[in-house]
C-alpha cells in the first residue's frame, strides 16, 4: 500500500512552476520575474525581465533607477533599464508571428498598467499571477472593463529590495 498518494498539479500550478523557471533567466535582481503565454494548454511564448537585445543588463552594469510617485504620494524607486516579463513575452510572440487572442498569461505578480494595456490590446483573456502588485488597482479596473479574467493565487503583495 502507498504511504502517500501522488497529487498531480493543476494546469495553473504547472504553468506557474514553469513561469518560475523562466524567471531565472531575468537580468534585473530587483524583481526576477518570468511570464508564460498559453493557449489550449500549450506554451506559445515566454518572457522574463531583461534589457532589450544588445542593451546592457542590470546584472552587468547596474540599475537605471527613476523615482516614481504613487497617487498617495509614496515615492518609490523603479528600474527602467529592463522591460517587464509580460512585455517581453508579447514582443516575442509579435516577432515570430504568434497570435495571442484568447490566451492565458501566467506571471509573478499582477501586471502594471502598461503591461495591462498591452495584454488587453493583443486579446489575452485570462491572467494568472502568483501575487498582488502594489500598484495594480488600475490594472484590475481595466481588466474588469475589458473582460480579462484575473486570478491571483496568493493574496499577498509581491515585494523586493529597494522598492
């Protein structure tokens, strides 16, 4: 008799684990994020936080920091040397002619406002994130208005150094 029964991961658990592996390629240590875009349980493309091809990476030359002021007046530091994992995945799909209409996107935290606009524009219908993002209220509102389903697995806000 078996001591423990094997429990097969759900599709969301499976793709989030793969997203975590993709994130290990990220080149900015402030938020090593990854992204997968999936249709019919098949991976179409991946992306991770990193500089565009040919541009130095944070891991090589350091961060390019800018101050961002939240609506509540909180001042945060944001690295602008890299593009977000979601943007990178969408760019990879565009580069190779892969349509994203009706797909599901898996990511580390709720997408930022800019990523949300891109997600809506390319026809992604569902976003599954591991955690919340501190500045995602507009994202939630836009997704709701556009009919994009948002699933947040863990109701905790993602944090990282020098945020």
